[in-house]
C-alpha cells in the first residue's frame, strides 16, 4: 500500500466532532482577552436590550472562529443563521437571507473574504443602516427601492484579514484576531475532550498531545481522536505516553507536531528550492497543491515557529528549518546572510 492510500484510509479525522465544540463561552479555553472584551459588549447590549455590534474574527483555521460565532448567540439568547462566503455568488444568494433575519439575531458568514464585490456591496448598507437598496427594472425605468431590515449582528470569520476590503472591514465594530494557544491551554482542551470522548488518559500524555498540536485546538482534537482509536485497536484502550508516542509516530507527526504536509513544504523549500527565497506559487506547484492551502493551513504555523520567513522576494527557510529537515545549512547567499546574521 502506498503512503497516500495508507493515509487516506485512516478514519476521517478532518471533520470536527460536534461533541467537542463548546456551546457556551464559559466552556471555551484560552483567548482570555478576546473573551473579556466580548463579555463586556454582550453584557452591555443585553442590558440595553440592544443589538450587538458586528464582529469580525480572523486567524488561522481551527482556532475557534466558528466556535465563538456559535457561542455568542447562545449568550445573547438569539438565533443564528450560517452562510459561507464562497456560496454567495450573486446578490440573490444573500438578499433573502437578509430580509428573513429576525430582530437581534446573528448572521454568521464564514470565509467572508471570498464574497464577490457585487454581493459585498449589499452588506455595506445592511450593516450600517439595516437597509438594502435594490434597483428594480432596467435602464431608464430602473428605480431604487429601499428595504428595511431588522437590526441584526453580522459575525464574519476569515483566515485572511488582509484580503478584506476597507469598507467591509470598517463596518465591524469589534475586530478580534485569534492567536495560537499555548501548551497549557491545549492540555486543558485535551483533558476535557478525553472526558467527553470517554477515554482514559494521564496528564503527561495530554501534555504530549498538546505539545504536538501546532497550537491549534482542532489539531489537538484530531490527534486525540486518532490516539483514542489507536489505543482501542492496538492497546488496552487507555492512553498512556507509550500509546501516544506510537500513535503519533504511525500518523507521521514529528517532535514539533509537524505532519507530512508541513514537512513536505519544508523539504520542497529546502531540497528543491535551495532554501529560497522562492514564491509560494512555485512551492505549491512543486507540491501539486494550491497556494491557498499552503497560505491558510501550512505557512502560518511555520512562520510562527520561525521555520520560515516571508520576505518581499519570497519564502525563505531559516537555519532552524534546515536543522529540522536534517540538512546542514548551505553556504549562505548574500541575501540570506543579510537576513540571519548580525550586521558585519
Ligand atoms: N477556545 C476553545 N476552547 C475549546 N475548544 C476549542 C476552542 N476553540 C476551538 N476549539 C475546538 O476546536 C474545534 C475547531 O474550532 P473552530 O471554531 O471550528 O475553528 P475555526 O472556525 O477558527 O476554523 C472546535 O470544534 C472545538 O472543538
Ligand atoms: Mg470555522
């Protein structure tokens, strides 16, 4: 069996297990500052009987954007409707969702940076004045009709805050960036979720899983579910350090928590591209994947781990990345010397 078929025959751990998603803000771990600011906004809106201001969450996948979006309406005691940017291809995909909104409810738009401009423009007045202006009729017979909407809260989520247009970004009263979680927070998530999954685990194994989860709750959950399956099928069902290590090794998760895709990225950058600088499109083409996948799923954690740098001339592998891949750093080019060394 090739490695590709081996990995694709593993159970589908990419999908989130709904049991593991917190339903109230009080069940969420970490993001203390974000939670404190949101609580103030929620309390104030509730006391005034007012609608909550529009909220934008940005940050890498798996850090809790959708979780926040589902917990907030629970706190506000209002309903939530879900939309996703890529599915809103034309105004007709958005408008009925706006006109049907109930008073104070939440409308969640995931991947909001992928809404086409022609659709996005309707959000401007909708968000600012709870109104949409539509031109009905063609040419000189065209008339603008205004429709009032019920006051509502838009919650947007994006992995690419930089791709949002200024007018849209400015209409969010609250903008929160979600950052990676530390090992203690991820350990807490692993321990809580082991209880939810009814699997026995000791603390040091939870710490080990946390440490190898790329700072990301979704990754921690996926690792935990895989190790639970492994423990059931290959061991006593209980997760101890030995089981955790064996299961992680089998899934090709390394000491830093990098998976095959992460390592392939580093190897492509280092072995094929000499460590860079090289454009992300070149790396993506060499790996036969999309640059979006790399920019969303792979690069943020490698950047954060100081394994790669983003420079105006392209991606560059740091000495730490060379060490991780097990290649001694080559004779440095002038540009690399400028990047890594003290000024002469
Ligand atoms: N703060 C948190 N506390 C506990 N679990 C979390 C937290 N944030 C995320 N998770 C877990 O990670 C999973 C993925 O989070 P999600 O909100 O879907 O990420 P995003 O929308 O940013 O990609 C959730 O189903 C949940 O189980
Ligand atoms: Mg999400």
